[in-house]
C-alpha cells in the first residue's frame, strides 16, 4: 500500500513536470513573442518590455527561471492586467470556480447514485426507461447547448432566474445545473450498470439466503460494492468540471477562473494562460492521485498488493 | 417398417402386447394420477434415428458477423440512429453541392431574415414571377443563408469526428499492439507514457496546442507546396494534431489489453498447440475477438471527437471564419439570443442529435458485436 | 405429513423468458426425513438447483411457481409471505453455493458476514455473536479463527472460503442444509475434505442435507436417497442401492456406465451418453430423453411416460419400464 502511494505520487510529479514543460515550450513557440499583437510599439519600448519579462534571455535560462518560480507558486506577472501577479489572480478567481464546481460535483453524486440504482433495481420497468433516456441524452448534449437553452428559457423567456453573475443563491441554479448535467448523466449510467452487475453476483444470493431483508441487502451488500466504479469516476469528473467551467463561466458571466482563462486566451495573456494551465492541471492530477488512493482504501481486495 | 410389423405379428409378439395393453388399461383405472391413453401395439416399436432426431429442434448456428448483424437489425434504436446519421451525412456532404446558396455568400439586404422570410429585393423578384429558393432557416446578420451554413457546419463537425477518429484508431492501435507484442520493459515504459498523458486534463492542452500551432501552420501555409493547409484551415489541422497527440491513449489501452488477453487466452494456446499458423490465428481469433471491441470503441470515439471540436469552436479556438462549424455557429448566435433564438437552437440541437445518434449506434453495435462489454 | 421434514408434491415451475416459457420443473416430488441425506443428480439445466432454491423461496426473477405443494418443517412454503420466509432462511434452512470464490461479499470481513446471520436470527449481543462465529470457524476446521474473523474473503483460499460458507450456513443450526454443488469449484483433494466435513457435521448436528451435484461419486458416498433429474423431471428415484445396483431408467444406466471404475478392464471403454441436453425452450413432445435414448420407441416420441414403481421407494418415468412391468404382469396371468 505504502509502495503504491509512493509510486502514484512519483508518477503524478512527473506528469505535472511534463505538463509544465510542455506548456512553457508551447507558449514560447508563438512567433514574435507575446507582444506581437500590440502593433504601435516602439522598438525601445518593446525591448524594455522584453527585459522586464525576461524575454531577452535565452530559452534555457528562461525555462529554468520559470520552473523555479512555478515551484514556489510564482507564475510571474500578468501581461494584460498590469501590476497583478498571475498567482494573485488565480487565488482571487479560483475560490469562485471551486464553489460552483464543488456544488455541481455534489449534485451529480447526490442525484446520479440513487437514480442509477433505481434504474437498475427497476430494470425494464418504466422508471428504468425514463432514467436511461435522460442519462443517454445527458451524455450527448454539450455543456454549451445546455447553458444556452437554460439561459434562453429560464433566464430570458420566463425570467425566473438571473442570467449573470453570482450574487445570490438563485444565481447558482443555472450554472450548477449546466455543470452537473453531464456528470449526473454519466454517474447514472455508471451506477446503473455497476448495480446490475452487483445484483447478479453470487454474494447477493448468499445475502438473500441468510434471510436478510431487501433494504438491508441493498444498502449493506449491494451499494457498497456498486459504488466503487463511481469513486474512480470522481477524478475525471473534476477534470470535466474544470473544463466545463470555461463555457459555463463565459456564458453566465461568472467571475471565476474558467472565465478568466478564456479571457486570457482571447487577450493573449500568455503568462496568465501558462499559470492557469499549470495550476489547473496540477489540481486535476493531484485530485486523481487522492481519488486513486481513496479507492484502494475502500476496496479491500486491492489492499495487499 | 411394414416388414418389421409383419415380423412382429408372426412372432406372436403383437398378441402379447395386446394382452399387456389390456392389463395396462386396468392399472390405469386404478391409478387416477395417470392420464388415459389409447395405446396401440405399434407404439412399442423401436424408433429410428431420424425420428429421434426430428424431435430435437436445434437452434441454427450462425456466424459471428451474421449473428451480430441480425441483432443489430433488430435493435430499433440503433437502426433509427443509423438512419439519422445517414440523413445528416447526405445533407452535409451531398446537398450543399447543388444548393442555390453558398456558406460565404452575403446576400444584399437579406440580413437577419426569419426562417422562410424573403428580403425586399427577393420579394420583388418573386412578385415579378421569378422563383427564389426560400431561406429555410433564415439568414444570419451578415446576410448569409443559415440553412447552408448549418449544413456546412455539420459537414465540418462530421469531418472532424471521422478524421480525428481515424487518426486515433491508427495511432492507438499501433501503439497498443506494439506495447502488448513486445511486452517487458518496452510495454512498461510505453504504458507509463500513456498513464501520464491520461491524467493530463486534455482540454487544457488542446487549448494551448491549438493556440500555439496556429502561427507556425499559418507560416507553413504560405510556403510552396503547403497551400492545401490554408484550404483546410490551420485551426482544423491543429485540432487534428491535438487529437493525434492526446486522444489515442484510451484506444491504445484498449487495444493493448485486448491483444494481451488474446496472447494469453487458452484458445490461442490451443490453436498454437494444434499447429495453426500465426496468420490464421490473427485472422480467426484476433480479428473476430478484437474487431468487435474495436468497432464499438471507434464508433463511440466519433461523438466524443465531435463533442470536443464543438467545444473548441464554441470558445473560438476551432475552425476559422468564414468556415462554420456547429460549435462556432452556436457561439456566434449567443449574442443575439433574445432576438434570434433559432440561430442558436438549430446548431445546438443538431449537434446534440448527431452526438446522440452516434452514441446510440455505438451502444447498439456493442450489444450486437461485443456482448463482453455489455454493462 | 409430520413424518417428513421436506415434502414437495408435484411442483411445477416455469421461467418466463423473453424467448418463451421454460418449464424448469414438471411434477417434481421430493420427500426427506430429518437427518436424511438426499442426492439430486442431473446435468446442468435439469432443474436440480431450481428445486432446492424454490424450497427456500429463492426462485430467481422470471421464474414462477405454477403448482404443487412445498412443505418444510411444518411450514407450507408456497403460501408464506416473503417476510415469513425470511425468518426461515439462514435459520431453519440454509444453503452452500457452488463457487465459494464469489459467494462471499468481497468488501466485508469474514467475521462481519458470519455475525450478520447470527444477529439476524438470534438475540445474541455483538460480543456473543462474535464468540459464536469463532466457535463456528473452529467447528468447520479453520485454524486461527480469531485472526480469520478480521480477514477479507480474498485473503482466504477456495477451500477455506467454502468452510466459511458452511460456517455461515450452520450458524443457526438449521434443520436442512442445501448443498448446491459445494465441491465443483474446488481442487480434488479439498473436495474430499469438504465432503468429509459435511458428513461429520451432519452426524454432530443431526440436520438433513439435500446434496445437489452432477458427480455420482459424491452421492454414492454420502446419500441415502437419490433423485435423478432430466429436463425438469425426476426420471428415477430410489435408495442409493437401487440407483447404483438396479438402475432402471436408460439415462441412469448411461450415467452409471459413464463413471470410471477401478475394476474396469483395460479394453473396456467408458460409455458416454451421446447427444446434447434438451433445449428447454423447445422440449420434445414425449419423453425428453427419447432423442438420446438407444431403446426409444414410437410412443416415447409422442407421450410422456407415466410413473412405474418398483417397491416402496424406487420409481422411474420410462415407457420401457412401463412395458416391461406390463409384460411381467401379462406373463403372470
């Protein structure tokens, strides 16, 4: 177990390093550097800017500098938001995204697990068909479609919910629905098939033969086993929630990191793009490791290996 | 048969059996549980082999493909999805070539028309007795016919989905089978690389890659011999590159596990032991066992590629203007959502329909060809 | 009725699958006294497990009991509610399954799974239940019971797991133990150990056993009565001596011919039963075994044979036996 954790963490560190390096070199691939777009700039000013951001130094030097800085949480200054460091932007915007994302993950789990289980238990009955159709559609509809549909009907047409910002609880409703739609559908499908699998297992027959009541069999023997695959999905779900936030935050004008990232892309704020990419990638990779370790803890079968 | 009967009669056996039946009838009366039967002496003649076999209704044995196709055809949802996909394909690849408008053409005075509406000039021509093809979905704010733009948009989306999937299929299956074939440390190193790529949040890297590839590809397109690049569009190329770099890992993992499983499976060992050659083993066992899974994974990869492309286009990182994709059409329409909601709904619903159809077809294929993967 | 622990009369049970009705049991009758061992022998799909499971009210989903009476220990099982049956299950009647590798829940400890059934059917405290579980593990011959209680199923070998399954089954000292091919999934050496253990425990606890198997060797050494099943019918029933020394039904004869024996002469060959088992969705009109029977007659193809009895216990369902009996009767006149 200990060996596994160490191996897992080492792999994660390598992955994070690979992402950071890739990000650095990709951003430096852009010809002419990040100030190309601003045309009316004197050569002196250009040189001064480059010196300020260390762009006059050779690539290898800049790489080492950047990586050492990144290691200390210093991703440099934002190119477009003068006087602010990338880290300060991230630390200001990320909590907003984390709150919306966290609520969405919870909603997905709270809705997905029971609904998927119900579908499996009522296999072939109308309840199963309804849930399966919703789940299938949920997976097929891109988040921007859901966002825009929600916005049009509940925001514009019916005027029930606010379409912008994040001031009150009401503001959370649409972004959370949009962001949790796909994971909820996915968990429903996952839970349904895993529950069906468990229901067909021999130990369920044993539980029945012991004389246990239906509820006890379901909650003690079935759920604990059926939920394991869902645990493995939590990692990918976090990654989805982060990328999903790009679209959702853009559409609902939420002051989060996702929206900031899109703004940075459109405004070619290279340091911010790099910093955000490395930050989010690290977050996802670390969460994956945590989820993997938790999984090994919940599933006793793998403990010894 | 008759000869046998005559033989029996002559031997007196028939008489014995008659006596027997009488006795049997009396026992029957004593035993109310038994049912009344009219027994004839012939009943106790031996049955022939053919007669016995006629009692056994054998289910016909069918080949893997036939069986799969039969199951697929019986799956209504999958068949409807297939029809939807074919119809969408006809509209995106064939109809545009004889459609009276093009996706670039800006019709003067026809800005932001509602579906089936005509511009003043067109109305005048109609009044003059001329025939004008209607704008089925209206026009966008630059006066371009929206129906043809949607068709071109789905053409791009489908193209991205299909080409990207081909790239993924080739790279993924080559990588996976090489890793599985060589095994040992080669496999170990190759799979670690896969593990690393797998945990990288792909969308982040796609965003980065499509940004940084744009300029170099633009440069390349100006050089002789590379003009085709600008025809296809730099963004489209960078999307393909991204898929080629990142998205094959799932496929590689799947192919590797399939090949490994086959390598160690007992029937392959058995076939080897029987002296079956490598070629035949590959053809008979590898293809029939692996292709099912491969087809299913490939089919399910197409919607996920389309999904990603529409996402990128929606964020403005996809295909370049004036080329439309369903994602960029939806993105463009977002600003006018209050006045022209249909400009948003049409591409949005179409992209959902395409992804849904491919997903359902993939599910159907899985049920038909790969019962192992079920559930 | 009181003299039998188990008395199943004319049980009929069908599975209603999408492809059609599968008549899994046709007029199956079984009787068993306290402390007796009955063996049910047959190919897979012959209905041996279904018979036993239905006695516990454990018929799987598309299955439906269509007729017959199932008496067990003074209960009439087919009329009981699910809640009432639950009180019997694991308590008065318990079961051991074929595959010990998958029959234990992988995410709970052995101790948890044994105490669960004890606490369900008795009012023992947690501590008492744990003590009882330890006793049970000792009873089924598991060493270091204290340590095993804390282990997970995957940490035990197949034979050990089957012992744990037996411990769970015996936890509440049942009147009847159903053993559904308890040794099929185990190594040969372990098989013998498990069977020995079961016989030992039977003598110690005085329970009746229904032994379901396709291995005639197992029944020969353990059972007093044997029921041979084919395509959802008991085609021959008798004492172990009847079945092994005076088999009447062609199928039973075939089964016995197919057992390897130590005294088989070198040039003698084992005789397999030719043909394939019945397609239960499309059973033949007459005797289900007729298509594979060497001695099949015209009537066999058309009509199901009635019961032919030989003495108190022994009976078959075969036209050939019926004919012979009739001839015997005729010659006596």
